[in-house]
C-alpha cells in the first residue's frame, strides 16, 4: 500500500503535499492515509481554492502533521514575465538532481474569460480556480492539470504565448476529460451556447494543447453520470501527442485500448450499422498516446452476438455490433482488424511514466483486474544517476534525495 511504501522509504515523512483544489475527489485519500500514518510528518502543504466545509477539515488535519500549510494566491503563477524565467514553489534542492514544482496558474476567477454577466455555478468556479502544477526535472515537465476548465486554459495561454515552449512529457487530462468544462466559455441564462462547444472555445483548447504539446496524456476516469472522458475532448487533446506509440497491451501485443464516453458517431462513412448507435461508454482501439485508467469494458469489443444485452457499458441497450472493430479518432475512424482478444483484459489500469536523464520516456502499466472503477493515475518518479552521498532505490528518489528546500515561501525555513 501507499502507507507501507512511505514508511519503508522515508520512515513516515512526506516532503510535500499539493492539493489542486477543494473538490473531494482530489483530496479524499488524505484522511485514510493519515489514519494509517498516525505519526507522519509533512514538510509542506500547498493548495488551491478557498478553505470551506470538508476541505477545511482536511486541511486542519494536515496542519497537525505539517507546520506550513500554504494557499496559492489569486491568479498566482511561478512565471516571471519581467525576467522570462520560471520560479518554483518547492524543490528538492539536491545539486545535480533538482526536482522543481512550478505553478502554471492557480485561483483564476471564473469570470475572467466568460461572457459578461455570467453567473457560473459553484462547481465551475472551483474547477476554474484549480491549481495547474508542473513537475520539472532535467528540463522535462509532467503537468497535473487538476480540474482546470476552458477559463483556466485561456489564462495559461496568456502566460505561455510567446515564451520558450515547455518540454511536456505527460499531461493529465483536465477535469477527467469532461466535455462541458473543456468547452464552456460562453453561457446564457438558459445554458451553454452550443452546449459550450463553440468555435471560440475550441480555438482556446487548441491553443492550450498546442502550446503544451504533451507527448502523452493520462486520463483519470470512471463510468459516471458526468460522462467523462469525452471522446470529443480526448480527440482534440490527442492531436499533439507523440505520433509513435510508446506502449501496447502485453496481454494483446500491438494493441492499445481506450474506454470513453463516445459522444459522437465514429463508424466509417457508409458502414452499417452506425456505431455507437447512441451516445454511450464503450471501448475502442487507438494508436495515440492516450492512457485512461478506465481501460477496457467488455462490450462491444468482444464476440457478442447481435441483440445480446450489454452488461457493463452503463446504458443496458441491445448490442448491435458483431465482430466489428473501430479505431478511435483522430486516426480516421477506419475499421481495423477483427481479431478478438482471448484473454480477460483488465478493466482498470494504473499508469507509470518514467523519464530518464538521457531523455527517454517510457510508459508501463499495472493492471488491476479487481479495480473496476479506477480513479487514479500514478507517476513513477524520474530516474537519474545519484549525486555523491545520495542513494536511490526502485526508481524512486529516497528521502535523502528529496528533502524540501523551498524556493520561494518565506515562512518555510531552508
């Protein structure tokens, strides 16, 4: 377990905790973890959004283990336009092996980019204010986007436009790939104009992904009424990923599956029956570097006969596809080989992204057949030859290599 790993590797010490914002699915591991680590010490805690309700209670618990619980400020960023350089709100301080946490942005007012007079919902405000954090090492970035919305993207575009491009190896899909918050930039009293998917909103998303150009994208997802990740959103984010596949399923060599909410038809032109016949969760195959924790649903990617009830796609409709395979856009929506997997492919998948000192990115998996509703993606810390006096183990920086030397906060001692 995570508690066991922390105990074995650091004696119960956690260098830094970052909570992007005050939605429970972004902090609900904290209390169970601290119940197991009753004597845990934490060097620093940073968080986005206001302290309210249960989130405030969680932060109070963290304060019993950490003397420095620090909020990000309004519209805060670690980029300094005057010098054209990035600061950091936390770093390991290990010479020759520096890991920096850099704040792209946090606590953006949701009215900044919405139409004038918009009355955004509480959830939308919280998501827009989500901190977007980069983990930077050896000039490579892995970016955790929290539940950032199109408003957050627009603010980041303003910061990144015209500066040295970031070397982004992995990006977490903002807000689990939700359609509405990805494209909600124009709103009226009766709802989102064009359901949020306006040409202006799509241009903002295109600019955001184009500026970051992540080689890989991780999607924390499960079957929910929120209907994410959205195929429409995932397709647009996938446009700039590495064109060379970095991973294929070891259970079905050469293949890579994704499960999403298919919110549009992807059947090749002229093919019948159309698929999906209704908007629904389903599994397709892809050659893009998209890695969702909701990996494989049994239907319709199986040998099911027409008319057989689907059991795990959330809508209970009759199956109409028999031995047909579809590739997920943006690869042209072409039919692909009709080879049926003969193994029990796992529903849930945890992903590890490893970046080495010589610039090699690898993606590996940890199938979890018992985890049918996955919600997390794990990052494997980068590997590098250890500096003198520092040891490493199992690809993870040890406590000795990860002592906090804050780069900016005056209230935290060096």
